[in-house]
C-alpha cells in the first residue's frame, strides 16, 4: 500500500465507524422486518401488545413535554401547553383523524402564544 492509500483509508475511518456501528445494526432490523412482515397477523395478541406499548411511549413523551418542558417550551404556562394539546387533538378529530393537521394546530397555538405573551 502506498502512503496516499493509507491516508485515504484513514480519512474514511469515521464514516466506516458510522456505517458499522450505527447504520448496519439499524438496517438489519429493517431487513428482518421486511422478511417477516408478511407472516405477521396484525390481530394477534403480540401485535396488539406492541401497538399498546408504542402508544404508551408516545403518550409518555407528550405528557413529559406538557408537564416538565425544557427550553423555550418551559417559558409558556401550563394552561397554554394543555390548551395546545387539546386544540391539536380537536383538530385531529375534526379533520377526519389526519395526524399532520393535529400537529400543525397544536404547534400554531404554541407559536401564537409564545409570540403574543412574551
């Protein structure tokens, strides 16, 4: 190997570390998911449990953001954060369960409150 080749590989080492340490393990689970997705019964008890755990995790994160916020969100009063969540949920239901519209509605309430009440 020439010295230039060694320098080239040394320059690539961070990218190889990212590939081996982060991307490859993530992609393995995705590949396994694709392999086994056709065999899963979405009405099974296991699948129902997985959906319930995922929903509980999302609910926990949202609760933490409302009750114990950090950063700029912490500058808004609790009632504003609760109202934004309620507005987002109301928009979600009113729009025929379109998640993006619910998120946008809650975000608009937070942004308008933040700009008007500071």
